[in-house]
C-alpha cells in the first residue's frame, strides 16, 4: 500500500513553519534518509510555468523549494539542482528569475538548470501508449535522486495538474508541443513511465481553482502533501480538491495500463481527508469560451484551446470583452474557414497556414497571447 502524507497548518504559515511542514510531510513517508544518501546529486523539479503571472498558487512556493534544498543538504547531498522548463510563451530563464526561485536557490548553494538551454537526452519509452521516444533534460535524468515539487491547481486541459502533469517541465519546448498535438493524456503517462521519481512534495499552501494553471482564483489550504508514489499522491490530492478519479482521464487510463491498482486505496497519514470540504471550481474545458466568440474547431490540440481561454482572460482583465462582437476563430488541423461568415475570421496556428489568405492569420504552435490579441484588436476594431 502506498503512503501519502497530508500536513496542514492551522493558519497562513511563516517561512520556518513551511520548512517544518515539508520536513514533517517527508518524515511521514520515510524521511529524507530513505531517499537521499550522502554525496548524491539531487534534482528538484518545481513548477515555474510562466513569467507573466508569478504568484502563490501559480508557481511552486519558493519556500517549499528552499525547504527541500535545505533538507537535501542536511541529508548530505553532494549537489542539489533545481531543474525547470517553463511553458510555451515564456523564456524559462526569465520565469525562474521573476519567480525568485533562481536567486533563492543559488544563494543556498543549489545549481539552477534551464531545461531549454541544457542538453537533452532521448529515452526509450517502456510499453509506449503514444510515443516510442521522449526527450528530457539530461541533467535531470543523470541525477541520483529526482524530486517533484508541483502546485495543486486545476487545469484547462486535464482538469487538474498535480504530480504527474508537473513532470512535463523536464522536456524541452518542442517535445511539449508534440505532446499536445499527439495527445497529452497518453503523453504524460508515457513520460512518467520513462522518468522515475523518488519523491513528490505537493505545494497546496495556496492552490488554484477555475481557470488554471495560471489565471484562476486562489484557494488557501495551508497544506503540504507528500508521497514516494506519484500516482497515489495524485489520487489523494485530487480528492482533496473534490474530484473523483473517474473524472480524470489520465488517472483512469493509467489504471487501465496497470500503473496502479484502483482497488487498493493509498494509506493517508497526518491530516484526514475529511478536513477538506471545499469543492474546487472546475476549469472551462470545452469550446464555449465567451459571449460573442465562436470557435470553429476540428482537431484542435489542447495547447491552442488553452491559449484561447488565456486570451479571453486577458481581454476580461483589460475590460475589453464588452467590445467583442461576432469574433470567429478557426482552429485545429482539420478545420476549414466557412465561406459565409459575417466577419473576417482569425485563422489560428501553424497547422492552418494553408488558409492564411482566408482570414487574419496568426502563426504559432500555439500562437502566443500577444499575437492573438493583436489579431482580435484588428478584426474587432478595438483600440
């Protein structure tokens, strides 16, 4: 039976209390001495998804990362790496700097590794579901110990992003794009089969609901969750959020392929799950984006759908959604622009370049928010 620890603070924790929470969570699943041996190289994988929005609930709390660096050093680690690759639209180096994690980690004697600027290694996928080979950070794979440090969030493509999804950050951006094109659910399962993790410590001090992984409302849970079994951690953490495993495609598919036994419940130690009664607001995952916006989609990948949600959020924050009338977005490798639209459509994405003369074309895989906003301003005549 896999063990999952849940450690909760009665209030908003201070810096030293965060260290104590992380230590207790690890102690409850065997302690650092069972994970890190003297002289070993340890790679930590936080979630630093974006430089645009750096805040609690979006990126891994740097105090959690600091606590893990300290615990690894106290266990005698010879070297500690902090390894990350940010999302599509963000330069990883900038995201690491804006999050404060780079400055903090280097001050503590850890080395920061930018996945997009470091050497990748190609790995064979055992019993592949969707891809035979995966490219990941060589520095991460070469480490003796690998520790996953995700944030508890909803996700506009997978409903939740926890330990399993967070591992996507060890891949360079072209590989991430390929995952979204070929199927992110099977992709992250193949990734987690290929890249073994020794420990996952989930930051649920400030979580996120609604339009995750970057723009949703914050939920203060003041909690840290830990397990040596990432599948067990995701099962427990998603229940804390009010999700049942049957709602989460990646958990159901992982069970079908024997990565865990759904009949065997993880052992939860520490805080009981009954303490968590808040049902997280579900993220928007369909193609109903906003009033005045019509999306014509056939074969659209999750990355492009996520971009549209993100752009709508940007327009709402700019208080411009009220100026949107009859906006048509054509997206997806199999989509075609209709010939009878009342307004010029936005043709979105590299896979539709063949139709670039039939509308306002926005290139990218996926296009970034700035290019999409510029196109929307043009076709909707917004200043």
